[in-house]
């Protein structure tokens, strides 16, 4: 299914492919190049929206801070 690249680098995803991936307007897609050099188009599943505004950042710190270390960092002390 050939398609044409526009001057802005855009392409139209052919209808049979949109139907096969269940793509709707406004959905996100991801393009990747696999080991064989082929382009893979994949639908990005939407992340569930939480009513708790802190859920998005909960558990993100990779380091356990001690209170005195964190206060020194925030205050610029050594």
C-alpha cells in the first residue's frame, strides 16, 4: 500500500491499516525501526487517568533520601 510523504514529512496511514490497529482520530501511535530495518507502527495504549494528582509521581524517586541529606541539598549546604 504505497502512500506519499508530504513536504512536512507527514503520511496518511491507509484505511486497512488503521482498521487493523483500531486507530481512531486523536490516538497516539509509535514508529520504531526493528533489527531488519523495517518500520513498525504500533498503537500506544492510553494510560489510565487517576483522580489522585500524586499517583503520577508516586514511587518515582530512585534514591532513598535521609532528611538531613535532602535538607542540605535543598539549602545548598555541604
